[in-house]
């Protein structure tokens, strides 16, 4: 009896740790059962080690009982084997609340899913004691754990929707009561940076609430509005993420925008949309919501290279402000022979100059010229600044006050954030970037700042580029080979064309591959030198970088 209790206790502990592993992935996948199921299938992330151990030991005991019936096998042996397998698995299983880059957060929702799933898994282990002499019967229960989590999450969906609806209504009523001027910002990339720049400008003029970090989902925005929006807030700047058709429309219902900014149409989240036309349609749901209030939509010229945005702008010309490279600059900089959609009365970006102290951006708009300085790094931020400048001007803020505000702009955390390190190296932190334009700009900055020391790149590449994955990585790899002295690639099997591109132009420059950022940082600690310039380009979530070894 004691042995059975020990086995069951081990089963409960193992089940809890394994459920934490899968709950961590489910949380990173926005509690989407289908995405969790796909992640398990794509990464073969089902139990292998413990199941193999149980299969081998169980088969061995079965063979002994059939072919050597006179051999006495004590009843405690199967219990001991199962207990041993579970104990080793418990020891090896990492706790995602402690041993992850993006740790499992014990939110109320996570607990509502985890504990019922644990109760069901605990019950599922009871039947095994009716046939205690065969360890292999436990394999079924081990493999059942992620399925139980998925089922519990599915059954809780109506309840979760009810809670979310109540919170959503509270936030919406608060917005209606306080009536701040709402600026919605979306785009395949650049939206967080534009939000940061515009938010800083507005804060210097009036009380302003900005959705923090990369918060851009319905429940994330709902929480910020419920907890932080005050009656004296004059502006509410909301980053809006698109995770499928209707995403932006729903966010616009929650926080009806008086103004919209659309930064880009690109391959970010491409795998969810399948075509760039679908991406454009989803992003311009923001424009449609703004037009319902006869508001102003500020867009980058590159968004007009798709039929839906172009038609919407043509149908409402007085409601759009277009920003982009001046036609002569565009033709010189463009390698893909695209056509500029910027007109003479649009906001022209005349030049963007990167120095070791920041960015100089020259603009021309409505017959006036403006020179801006931002203590930011990365030429792509010149485009983000132009969009923010146009929005602030349209909101009635004088140009001189905008320019003054921009001079005190803090760096954007993890987006080409340049920091001198105590050990004499310089870190360019672009950990939250994952698009070709930003990556290209980061390499250009590395070239600018790294004229004295070694230029070191650490990257796992980009994600969610769809069919453009290989081509985009080959191009950026070739450029990296020209710029960098050393490349450190994380999980190189994901980006073989990047490695090929780097080697094609790198002329024998060293390229090291590691399984994780932790391993790469270990190499860096041992090999870095005074004066090195180190670029961290993108830092993938755990679900992309490290598949749990289960």
C-alpha cells in the first residue's frame, strides 16, 4: 500500500510540472487551443523520455512473466520502476515560472485552466492501480496530459468570454464617460515606436495615457483602460495589434479612434493572414473606424501599394496625410523598382542622418521645412518620427514645441537601445524587433557605431514571414556578412539561408551557432573584448527558441 501511495504522489507532482510546461506555451499562444496543438505537432513536443522508459521496463516485465513464469518478480518491482521513472522526469522538468525568458505568469485565467486540468489528470491516474504490474499502462496517462489541458481550456471558453465581456464593457463605458482624444496606431511593424514617440510629445503638452510596451490586444488594452484611465487624461494613445480579420475593428469598438496612424504593411504575422492583401485589409480597419468619425488618418506611403488602402485614400483624400521619402530620395534608395505613391502636397522625408548622438530628420510639408533631432538610433526611426510629427501637428501642437519635446525623447526599450557597458563594450539592444526593415537598419547602425571595435551580431532571425522567410533571411544574411566581424546564430536550423547569405559575403568571418541565447551569452562572456559593439537582433519567445525536452 505504501508503494502505491508513493507512486501516486510522484504522479501528482510530475503531472503538475508537466501541466505548467504546457500552460506556459498556451499562455504564449494567447490561450489558443489550435495554436498549442499545432505547436506540439510542429515540434514533436509530446512526452518521449518517460514514455520510452515505461515502455521498455513494462515490456521487460511482461516478457519475464510470459517466458520465465517460474522466475519470481516481487510485486514492488513494477511500483519501483514507475516511481523511478516519474522521479527522474520530475527532476528534469524545468519550472517555466523560473527557468524561462518569458516566464509563466500565474494570472487568474492561467489558474482557472491549470487547477481543473490538474484535478482531471489526478483522477486519470487512479485507474492504473487496478493493473499495477504493468508500467507501460502509465504511458496513456502521460500522453493524455496536454489533451486534458486543451479540453479544459475549450470547456472554459464560454465562462472566459463572459468575464472578458464584463471587463470590456467597463473599459468602454469609462472611455465614453471621460471622452479623451483617442489615437489608434497599427501596422505590421513600427507601431510601438511611433506610439512611444507620439506619446512623449503629447505628454509634454497634456495628461496622456499610453498603452505600455507591446500591449495591443483587447484584454490588454481593456486592463490598462480600466486600471489607469483618469478623467483628466486629454489623450489616449492605443497600439492596436491585428491577429486576424476583425481584430482591429473590435479594438476600435472598444476605444473609438479620433485619429489613426498606419505605419506599414509587411510580413509580420504573415502566417496568420496568408497574403499581404489580407494584412492590408485588416490594418485599414483602423482607417475605416476613423473615417466614421470624419477623423484624420496618417499613413506611410508604403501602405498605399495595395488596392484596398489606395481606394480608401482616393475616396477620402481630405482625411489622409501621407508620409514618405521624397520622390527623388525614393528613386535613389529603392532597389526593387517600386513606384512611389507620395504626392507633392504630402509630408516628404528629405533626409535621415544617423550620428553617434542620434538622428537628424529633415521634412517638408505644406510648403514648410522642418529639421528634427531625436536621441534615437536606427534610420527607420526617421520614418516613425515623421508619422508622429504629422499626428502631433494635426492635433494642434506647434512645431517648435514638437521639436523641443523630441530632443528629450528617451530611447525606446529593446528597440535599437544603445547602452555603454561597464566592461568597455557597447550593447545595441534590438531584442523586440522582428522585421526586415528594422533588421537592416540595425545592421546599418552597427556599421556606424562599430568603426573602432569588433562588430558582433547575435540573432535567431525573424519569425512569421511566411513564404518570404528564406528570401528575407538570405538578403539580411548577405548584408550581415558585409557589416559584421562575428555572427552568433541561435537555433540556426530555422534560418539556413541566413547562414548561407552570411558566408557568401563574409569572406571566412567566424559564425557560431548555439541552441539558446543563454549559450551564446556564455560564449560572449568568455570572448568579448574592450571596444566591441554587440547587436542583439530579436530575442525569440521560448516557444520559438527552446522546445522543452520532454
